[in-house]
């Protein structure tokens, strides 16, 4: 099955925040972070059901090399990316943030 990837508008803020933090640590590391994020998001489309449900219908894909996770749902033929969060965040806070984000119409 072919899936369409869709990103909530908040994802840009999540990605830029991570980019800025890593770029401040070492020049070019922020670029590596963004590349890993987009590569991981594209890999989700190959087999989204491979990744476990962690909260209600939300699934999680861990990034390689960086302690971040992509949270997404699968709805019919589309994958909706809801969040990109650092893995050290409190899971209850992450769950609340995911619930408060608006879905695409």
C-alpha cells in the first residue's frame, strides 16, 4: 500500500528547535539532525505498522543517532506526523501535547 506523508504545522517548530540546539553544539550537527529526521519520516511510509503504538493510536519511530522520536498515526492511506520530541521528555507531557495538536482536515 502507498501512504501519503503529512506533517502538522507544529512539526516545523519541533524540527527547528532540535536543529538550533544541535547546531549550537557543533556546526553541521543541526543539518545532520534534520537529515536524520526527514530520512526517518520517509522510512515510516514504507511500513508504518512496523512501529509500535505507544499511546492510543499514536505510533513512535525512534531516530538513529539522536535521542528523538517521531510520533504519528496511520489513517487509511495517509500517515500524519504529529510530533518530534526528545526522548527524555516526560511521557505524560508528550501524550498531552499529542492530544492537543490539531489534525489535518
